[in-house]
């Protein structure tokens, strides 16, 4: 592998124009192919798209009929695979789809030959996603491409520091973060994305969705497709714009710090070497999780009963 890889991250439009579901899907696919061509012409090694890139609606749609999963492999992934082969790109393609019979938020990994070499299944789908039938993944794999070893955190996955830590322990060199973040805003972006890079000493590449100039307002899709460096510095950022980010990452340019040891070492190596896993058992304790979940369910039941009482009083 070359030490320097050219990363591409596509910030496609949040709003897709069209009169029908089918028309919007065609427009969306055309825009995806344009990004692939641009990344290919820039000689990118790897191109990342935002979560649910095969759907024309980037935020939750009230019309559940518009949530049509694509089979993996299938016509949609075949079209992207052909473009990946044409332009000589590795592609990380987040898809609302069915892979090996499982519906989920998947990230399909295509190599430069257009071959599917892996598929990551989102580990932490939200409750609304699960209610739609989306299944949570059961592994946090690291995938080896010809340019880098990559770990993937899809949207909600970044909320749990353990995910990035496990990917670090499994040998990831770059963290990919496709998502559809909106209302949590800038502070969440600044702290969470940058913290995952600092925690692990690994660069993080995100992909979201943007707007035409003048259309963005607080509370809308965050955009901010970016590259965050090993020390938490933002190395590149598209802001809200609809555009393609391109950045050259040097995988050999480690973050060297005197962390823990009395000499300077690669921070990732030093973090791994100084961990004390014997102290972290509670993180994997199912009983603690079940207790919290039971509390939430009790609160929901209490809230429903209170609402029923209010409703009855209003009818009197």
C-alpha cells in the first residue's frame, strides 16, 4: 500500500428535485455518478458517500412507501460498481438495502474492479429505524482495501466511544463516518467527531448532505462533510455546500506524543499498549443495559397513562 491515500467524500444535495419518487431516484443516481466521475478524474483512492445514499430523501420521510430497499447486490449497486471500475475507485456506499436477506443501513464496499469486498451493517440503528424493520449489526469489522484498512461508524454508531475504540484495536487506519445528522448542531459536531479522532489517534472522514447557497438554516442537515486529523484538527470541511471533498492523507504521518510513556510514540500504539481492559467490564455488562432499558419503558408507560388521564379530563 502507498502511505498517501487520496480520500474523496461526497456531499450530495439534501433536497432532490422531481415530481415523483421514481424521477427523484433517477436524479439522485445521476448526481451520485457525477461525484464518482469527479473523484475518478481527481485520482481518488477511496470515495465515501452519506448514509442512505440510494434514497432521495435524506431526512425521515412521512411517506413510508418511499423507503424502498435495494437488494445488495442489485441494479443500484451494479451501476455504482460499473462506475467504480471505470474510474478505478474504491467506494464506500451506504445503502438502505437487503444484504444476505437482512434489511439494514448497510455500507457496501466496492474495490477498483467494481467487486463487492465487504458490507458493514450499522450496529446502532435508532428505535424508529428498528421499527421500520432495520436490523442491528452484530460485528465491528475492519476492512482491508488496497489503499488502507478502514473501520466504519454509521451515524448513531459515533455516539458510543467504544465503537471507535474497537475499530482501533482491530487495526483500522482510517475511520469512515457516513451519517444524516441534523438537529444536534455544531457543538455536537465539533466535540464528538473530533473526540473520536483524538481518542484513537486515527483520522476520521465524514460524509453528510448539503444545500444550495442561501438555503441552509439551523436545524437542517448539518453538512460539514470533512476530514478530521489524528489530533482532532479539522483538516478539510465543505461546510453546507453541495460539493466533493478531496484530501490526501499520509497514513505514515502518525500523531507522536509522550502519552503515558516517558518517550514519544505513535498515540494509537500508546493508547492500545496502556489500556487496562480488566477495569472496563461494566461497558459490556448486559444487566446494566437491561436495567436502563427497563427504566425507560416504565417512564414511557407512566407518560402514556398520564396522557390518557389528561385526555379523559378534557372530555368531561
